[in-house]
C-alpha cells in the first residue's frame, strides 16, 4: 500500500506538468467536454457628452437670442425648452415657436390664468411656473400624456400643430408656427430620430 501511494505521488509530478505544457495558457484541450465559452467583450466608443452638451447649448442660445432680440419675456428659458423637447422627441424649435405665435414670447400670455404663454387649454389652464408650463406642453405634444396621446402621438410637427390648433379654427396656424421655427434656427438633422422632427 505504501508503494502504491509513492507511485501515485511520483505520477503527479510527471503527468500534471505534461498536461499543463500541452495546453496553451493552462487551459484544457477540447476533448468533447461541454466547455462554456466566455462571452466576447466589445468596447463601444463612449458618447461625447461635451459634444451633446454643446449641441443643446447652441440650440438654447438660438432660442434665447430670438427672444432677447425681440424683447420677449421668455428669454432665458431656451435650455428648459430644449431639454423638454429632447425628452419628448420634439423638434427643439416647436415650443418657442408656439409661444411666439400664441403670446409673442410671453408678452401677451393668458390673462385669466398664470404662467401660460402657450395658450394651452384655451387659456383656461394655469401653471405654478413657466418651467411647469414648458414641461406640461412638451409632454402632451410628445404624446406622453395618456389623456391626450390620441391627439399627438406618432405625428409629424405639422400634424401636432394641426391637432393643437386645427385648420378649421385657424387655417394657416401650422404654417405660421413653422415659419417662426425656421426663423429661430435650422433643424439639426443629425438628431432627428423620430417623425416628429419633420415639419411635413
């Protein structure tokens, strides 16, 4: 029995090093055993946050410049409008253009209610703040409010405007807002990810 243990001990010094030498990097050769392959790791180039931030800032600056040059009270709300447009897949120029068409950029906002430069709810709905108004209108126009989604979801910018103020009420409303949008700036086609970014 002592002899058998000695032989096994000696075999371990001979067999294990040979098996290790036969396999690259200490892995076992494919001998028909089920071996789980490690998933390949692929590296995706990170999105350049600085570039995105600069794009948003450029759009916000264009909105604020438009308001400022015309002495409109909504100057300074450009970034909020751009951020809410991004969240709701809207053309970044839509909210400011509606505000210009409805209230001359806040100069003639709804009188009976507070903080409503968009004419939202036929001027019967007020908001705690202008930021709140921007958030609410953007969410609705983006089709992200279940109560109003049937009117705005999956529509182009022109379709959204036709729902907002139908041609039967104001015949050229959509065209007027789109004209203001074009004056604010050009649509960034690189960021156009949904049909809503199209004005047709």
